[in-house]
C-alpha cells in the first residue's frame, strides 16, 4: 500500500496542543504545516466536481470537532439494522474507492479532516458506557472515514484503544481497507477490540479500490492483529457481480480462512454494491470507465440501486455456502437488506435491531 | 446534425442543462444516432435520461458503440414498423433497450410471466410481481361481483396454489436456479 503524503497540513489554531498534532508533526516531517485561525472550507462555495473531491483528499485539515462524536449508525430506511454506534474521529478518507458513498455524503464538505479533541471523544464514550453498564455496545469508527488508513500519521489508535479495552460493556470495531496496523500491535485489546477488513477479490481492488492495500496485504495485517490478541471481522461489502465473480470470491474466502483462525472472527457481514441515483451520477463523472454501474441494478424501496433481488439473494446464498463450509458457526449478517432478503438467504429475519445487535455480541 | 441543432432542440423542449451537456459529451456518431430517435419519436426528458443511462451502460459493458446499438436490427425494425404509432414505437424500443441492459432480470420476469400464463387463471384473478422483482412477493388480486363468484375464484386460486408452476415462481423470486422457459409449455401438477 502506498504511503499517504498530503500536500499540506492545515491546522486550526487551538489544535496544536493535541497529541494528534504532535504525531502528525513527527510522521510528516517533509510536509508543510500551516496554522490558520479558522478553516474556511473552499467547498462552502463550490459543490463537488470530479476534481474537487479528489483534490480534497490530498490536503489534511486538523480541527476541533464541534458536535457530538458518538452517534447511532443511521442504517438505511426500511432495512434490518444491527444496532451499531459510530464515532467520527475524522471525515473523508485518503483512499479513493470508485463506489464510495462519501463522494455523495461529503459532497459539500469533502475536506480530509481529523479532529484534534480526542479527549472530548473519550469523555463522551465514558459518559455513554458508564451510564449504561447493563447494555452492551458495538461502536465503530469507520463510518465516514477509514479507521486505520491515517493511523501511522495521527496515532489515533493508541489514544483510544487503551480506554475502550478497559470498558466492560463495549466492543470497539476498527474497520479498514488498509494494512496500517503497526500502531495496534503493542497495545493490549483485552478482547474488547475488533479489527475488521472490507474485503474484495484482487480484481475488484485493482479496478475500483484505488490507493487501498492489496488483498494479500490485508490478510497479512489481519493475521498480525490476530496474533496480537485482536478479534477480527470481515465485511464482504460491496460484493460486486461480474462474469465469473464466483470464482474470485470463492478463492478470496479460501485465502481468508487459510490465513486466519475463523474461531477468532467476531463477525462477517455481506452487502452487495449499492448506490443512490445521485451517487451514480458522481461515480459516472469521477470514474467514467468503471464497470460497476453496468450490473443489473434496480431501484429498491429505500431509493438505493442494488442488483435485482433474485440475483443478489443467489449471490448471498453462494457466499454463505462458501463461508459455512470453512467456518460453520461464525456469525454472519447482512448489511442494509430487507427482512425478505434475510429470510430468503438465512431462512429467518431478526425480529428487531436489538435482537440482531445481541446476536453480534460475542461470548467472552 | 450539429451540436447547435441538438442544443436548440433540447432548449425548445426545456431539457435540463445537465441532460443536454451529457448528451453533447457523447461522440458525434452516438449523439446523432440518439438525436434521430429522439426527434422521430418525440422522446420526453425522463425517457431520454433512461435511454442515455441504459445505452451508456450497455456500451461500456459490451465494449460497443452507442450508434451500433441503436442501429441494431430489433431497434431498426421497430422504428420502421408502419403498424406502430409513435408512442408504441417508443414504448417497444425502450423495452428492447431495457431488456438488453437488464438481460437476466428480463429473462426472470419472462419466466415468471410464462408460468402465470400457464396457470390459465380467469381474468378476475390477477397475479403480478413487483417492478424489478424487488420484495420477492407474488401479488394476488381478486375481483368478484358476488359471493358465489368469490367462492369460485378462491377454489380456482387454491388449485393454482398447489401447482408446480407456483412453486417455481417463488423459486425464481428467491433466486433459486429454475429452468427458464421462454414459451408456454404443458401444465404440470405437483
């Protein structure tokens, strides 16, 4: 995986005292730093274009987060939800997947931002977890950024993993397409941290997951994390359909299960490629040659385009068959799918998000 | 046809500037082939956008040219069929392009339609599937004008429910491999 080298780091005044700033200074000695009183986003004045979004990824902004860090995962309207919480410690991502929904979600605010007030984040986490000790929480940091791609530069993991590792009622999930796990290896996760990878065959990575780690790099990183005591997760999301997709996906699953011990896997998820019509237009502008949009996708009740239901159900069923062959009891769930699809794939659908959330809690 | 002609036509029809710019961004031959179709069939903007989406995606997937797709025999035959009015031509041509854009969806829809047809239900019993097969449900609609008729329809529907073809319809909706028949065949009871 290529090293991330921003053209510039812009630091909003007041952030210089944070550990993130110190880490950035140490990790990026050749990159110019500019201190500003207030970061005025250029994108406040211009909506995203093919160039703006890509350009925004090459400049890193360090600023304070003014709102709440912890939020309930929004899921997708009418779909089965897994009762997940998210922490947004950064916004946007240095990698550049063709299908990434952030192209639409952050269209008006595409700057690659890292939030300096990690102490506030930990205070929020402490307040939630200590106030509700009877409940078990699954919290992830990979909703609007990659959890680990920036870690070699900002050192976020070593600021937060020790805190979450000490909590009795949480699993922290760090979700990534990178192999940036060095910062995790010296920490003790105490069984409270899941490091998970979004996985696709190398063909999909080559064509549509730009600037990410290769499949084999992700697997090496996963094995290193497993050896260091972390639980693992794998997200087959988005699954992309193309001629002979089955061969590539079955081979990828074989590689995963021969690289790691499936009994240490906390969960696997599956979700097919999906896009809103507006994201589709953005993808068409930014990646005109991608084949992603040429699949047989139709509009679903939540407004997103997915492969038509019989096709994607068949895809899920085949994936599940290959998974079950190697890992008979590993937890598998669907991301952003309807109850009908759950029933057609698994033969049942969770009655509510609480039920699915509870199923995802591993035994300790 | 020059870009100016397309621009003038699109403006006269009130097409959104984004639609126009996208169209003008096509290669000259593709641009002109679509222009001929749009003018001949008086294609509205929503239909035009669907056609542009599908044509671009077919061309990308099949590594073909848009003008070649539009010059294909099925499209040319429909466009020149004197028995069809303008609206029917547009409907049929659009369906032809949709089927090429979504071949397996169209095949599955056809296979379901064939099985529904083979059930030989009375017109008062309507079986349909949702657009794009999303939801995986067979929709059943009955219309009766008396209790007796209602009873007869229920009996007929109950008979159909045990038919092998109904099992196959649900199998198709659930993505199970079922032999796809494109023409009606003999009825088979389970």
